[in-house]
C-alpha cells in the first residue's frame, strides 16, 4: 500500500525525460526509494506479528500481547 502510493505520487510529480537512460534511472530511483520506505514501515509490524503468533519465550506466560507493545520490547 505504501509502496504504490508513494511511487505513483512521486512519479507524477517529477518531470519525465525524453532520454531513455535518464527515464530508466528516474523510475529505478523512485522504485528503490519506495521499496526502502515501505520496507522500513512494514517490517517492524511483520516482526511483531510473527512474535505474537509464534511460541512465547516462557511457557504459560504471554509476553507479547499487542503489536505496539511487542515492537517496544
């Protein structure tokens, strides 16, 4: 979600080039930046989800309860 929203907004905002090499570099840079930003936002939530769904460190005791509490640990 973040990737596509960022990619298309920035792609539309930046001027296009008639040179195919510069146009490729423009799209590549926008894609690289979009992927990096979306990964930095998404991966912490994915790790928290995996911790909550996986085995708890101490049997019988729930350590990971909420997403934000899990990310804070």
